[in-house]
C-alpha cells in the first residue's frame, strides 16, 4: 500500500516545458487519473513516477520517501502501456510469470500458483498455453495487466491501456480494471485523453493542460463544479458565455450576454465580467427563467437523448432533448441555480 506525492515537479526537454510545478497526492488504494489533451504532459508524469525519467525540479515521493536515487526496477511499480508489449516468443503463462524472475511471488505461493492466480483474476484461466498472437487485443491487454500485477507491486501505472481497442471492448475491459483495482486495493495512476473514461473510472482525477494542473477532484466535482473555462469545456458538453455583470446581491446576479439579460447565482462583490457555464441537460423547453430563442442547426440521435447544436444570439449552443425537435426554432430556458461560474482562463 502506497501514497504517492508529486511536489512542485517540473520537467523540461531543451526548449519544451513538458510539466511545470505539478503538485498532487494519490492516496493509498486510490484510482487516480491524469486526463488532458494530447501533449499536456500525462505520459511524462507517469514516466517520472515509474523512474524512467527524472524531474528537472521537484520531488516524487512514495510513502514520504524521496525516489530520486531509486532506479525504476527498485520502485516496486507495475506498468501497463498502450501497446500490449507482450513477449511474442513466450506463451501467456510465461509472460505473466516474467516479473517473478526478478522478484519472489508474494506470501508463500509458488511461481506457478501465482501465475494461475493472476490468470484467474483477469478471467484467462484457460489461456496459459496460448501464444500472445492467438489472443484478441483485449485479452492481450489483460495478460499485460496480469504480468504487471504478478509481483504484487505497491503502485500500478496504466498509460492509455485501452486506446487500441474498439468501443465495446474498452467498456468491458474498463469494468474489469475497476473490479480488479478495487479488489486488490492497489494505488493506481491511470492516463487517458478520454474525459468520459476518466469520469467513469476514477476515484479522483487531475485535469492537465500545457503541463500544468488545471483542477483536481472527484468526477462529480470536476463535472458539476469545473474551476476554469478549460475544464468546463474539456469535460463533457457545456455552453459557455462571457457576460458583463449588471448587478449582484445575496440572492443572485444579473449579467448581460450579447444584449440579453440572464439571472445566475450570486457573484463576489465588485465583479465586472464573468464566465457562465450551463450544461446542455440544464436547458429545457419548460424552464421559465432565462428564456433563449435557439435556431437549430444539426441534431444527433443518441438513443436515450438527442443532442442538438444550434445558435442563440449568434453564439453556438448545445441542447440535450428527449426528442428530435419538429421545428428549426425553439425556445429553451434554465434555472439560475443551474448556471455555474468559472474562472475565464
Ligand atoms: P499524448 O496524449 O499525446 O500521449 P501526453 O499528455 O502524454 O500526450 P507527453 O508525452 O507527456 O504528453 O508530452 C508532453 C510534452 O513534452 C509534449 O509537448 C511533448 O512533445 C514533449 N516531450 C515529451 N517527451 C519528450 C522528449 N523525449 N523530448 C522532447 N520533448 C518531449
């Protein structure tokens, strides 16, 4: 069991700053995700935790212990990468047992018992004798997971382990990873650029942008209370409006957006400009407040709901409706308390 801390960690490559001043703590047994767009520094962070690279500034600590002088093979981490990276000349059981050449199996189990235990854990009991090329992509990734877990590492690091799989397989592997992680209670850091996956799988997540932490929180917090405009737009669909504050008191504020007045929750005294977010699901045709006339441009049928893209007052707007609208013009509204104010950066 391990707590992981990154303290003011930076990493530069010549002129490129890959990470800047990153502070985060991953708690014992937690499933923690690093999410953000391509190039934001997720893999670099993971590589520094694993010890494949050193920070140019700051510290990485496992249970309080500084790791700078500890080589990767002595860090007691299990890593699963995007590409399956199984050894093609070894069968499945030999792949799983690979890490046990350097480290004894935990407890009193023998190597063979440990391999059988891990194959059962990832639901591949019958596959030990197969060669990796006889497995599907999802099965190969489960073997890679079993191999990483065989020596019972303190920390599990997963770098986009599902990105090569199709949507259905991703979902089933995601459920399996969640089950295994909570069964083993192993501290886990997961990297993905897929925000929906990050929300679904994590106890907490850090949203990264250009090498910096934008926000850390539980999935519900990140979704419902994004701290910045970037997080509001990166995580899920959102409607974001910049407005001028007309008035604010204890009960709420009134802002002007493109010549229209909207009622939103109270703002700090002295606010002049503000950035307001309203989730598509908060906009409804029956709401009586903040009525917005929308011109429909495109609709996407999603099964349970319909996503509608349109324009309000020259601005792009996204709605989530139950049915495909019959007309191109409709009016929706939102309750003031469903608007969320973010920092505009
Ligand atoms: P992706 O989702 O595309 O894998 P990422 O968020 O994992 O992206 P990183 O791979 O950590 O991003 O890269 C962060 C930044 O550091 C990028 O600008 C990248 O080009 C740069 N970078 C990473 N590794 C090196 C390197 N070895 N030499 C120079 N620049 C690097």
